[in-house]
C-alpha cells in the first residue's frame, strides 16, 4: 500500500469515528425529543383529560340534583355544558387511546360506554324535570347516574394510575437518555482515541522503521561497507526507495571492484613503464603531461635541455605541456609516416610545423603513430606520438616515446663524412 493510501485510510477511519460520534449524539437528542413529544402529546394530555373528565362527572351529578330540585334554567345550562365537555373529552381520549394497544383500547371503549350512559341519563333527567309524576323516575335516574359515575370514576382512576406510571417511566427514561448518550459519546471518543493511536502508531512505524533502516544503510555505505543487508518487503514509496538503494549498493560495489581492478592494472602498467629503458610520457587531451617514467625523468635532467629551455624545470615535469619541446627557432624533422624522415622544415617554417602537429595529431581522429625529431642544443630527441583511444572511439590522451639519437646521428654524420671524403678522392 502506498504511503498516501495509508494516510487516506487513516483519515478515513478518523472521519468514520467522528461520523459515528455525531450519529450517536443525534440519536441521543432524537430519543430525548421522542420522550418529550410523548410526554407532551400522550401521557400528560391524557392524564389531564381524565382528571378533567372525573371532575366534570362530579360537577354534573351535583348540577343535575340542583336542576331537578329547583328547575332553574341556570343549572340546566350548567348540566348541558358539562355534558358537552364530558362527551368531547371522552371522544378525544377514546380516539387517542385506541391506537396504543388492545388493553388500552378495551378500557377506552368501557369508559366511552359508561360516559354515554351517564350523558343519556342526564339528558333524560333534563327532559323529565318539571313534568308531573316524574319525581320517582328522576330519583331513579339520579341513583343510576351516581352508580355509573362511580364505575366511570374507577375506570378513570385506573387510567390515571396507568398514566402516572407511564409518566414516571418516561421521566426516568428521559433522565437516562442523556446519561446513556454521554456514555455512548465517551465510548465513541475513547474508541476514536484508541483507533487514532493505533493507526498513528502503525503508520509511523511503517514509515519510521524503513527510513531509519535506510539511514543506517547510507551511513554504512558512507563508511565504505557495501555488503549491507537491505530488507525491502513493502511495495510503497519507501519500499521502492529501499529496492533502489539495494541496486545502487550492488552497482557501487561492482563499480568499485571494477575500478580497483583497473587501478591494479594501471599500477602494474606503471610499474612496468617505470622499469623500461625507453623514456615514456603520457599526456591528456590538452597535451599536459600526467605521467613520466624514471627513464624520461632522467633524460630531461640533462644540462643541454636546461640550457635550451630555461623556463623548463625537470623536477616539475608533470603538469608541463608537451609543446614546450617544440621551439619556433629550431630545425625540425617531421615524420608523417611511421618508417623514416621524409621532410626537413626550416626554422622559418616552425610555426607552420606546430600547426601541422596540432592538425595531424591532436585535432583529427587519427589512430596512427607519428614521429618527429626535436633538437635541443646538441641533444637529438625523437618523439613518437600515439593517441590513446577507448573502445567507444573516444580519445583519452597521448603516449609519447622518446629516443636519444644524439650519438647515433653523430655516428651517421661521421660515416657520411668519410664516405663523402672517399668519394671526393
């Protein structure tokens, strides 16, 4: 898993926990709202309705007795008013209670039946009041109203008790809802905290350990240890970095081994060149001398060279340009072939010769050996210049072999003089 995917996953988990906390809080408030709604719309109104109905029944019974006794229209109006009030309360209460359950529905229907019987008898008492011979019937109606009122009052009392119990239960639940909600929120917070710690620890561990391992590897590589065990199991960016580091260490180890092999070969070549009798110079592509064997160092310490080239210091041969040996005022023999001298250039043409040297040997991609003769005072030196080219065809520098031909050429000159004298007679 990529690092950014791990971070996204961690933030997603934290977001999920926050959403769960919000959901728990919303549910807590919703439960509280439901309890408050039930109290306001069901329990409290029902209890008040039944209390009002019970009080209205007692008042209705008294008003009927007063009306029967006095036949006063005022009491009749009161009776009709309480009849209407009782009817409305019972109808509302019955309609409200019937949807709560079968037991509540049966109790509500009994209450409605008793209330209708009382209302019917009250209306009959109103009709009979003031008529002749109705006293016995009215007394009977009053006794029946009293009995029905007691029955209805018992039903109402039972209902009031039930509603009181529901009210207490609702109050207790309303009290427990915020407590339970608080517990739930705290549980969610602790879960989020533990999850955050776990995810953070796991994420930091998955990042810190390989980075620390990588730092130790780099310190070891910097110290020269190239056989470090690089553990790379992950496929994220750090795992890819460790894999790249492993490849780098392998390549670096192979390169150092190859460089060491080349250095050993170069050392053997240097040892061999130092012990040969031929004077050898090696120059870079800028004709700067970077190597001179012991024979060459001894050769350039001759007094003739110091007299001819006052600016030349034999002890500082390395770093000197090969061109210092080509004077503009001397006679040079340039070997444009690899076998013998073919042309002689006068001192007036020495500048043109140096241009030819650059063009032929140093500017063109020539691969052949070129020779030239350099005269320094009485010293005759033959320079054999060979370019060094690698496998890709790139020029790396030049190898110059020097031969001291002073004695050889003097002998040739004497032989030529004897032959010339003999020829002249």
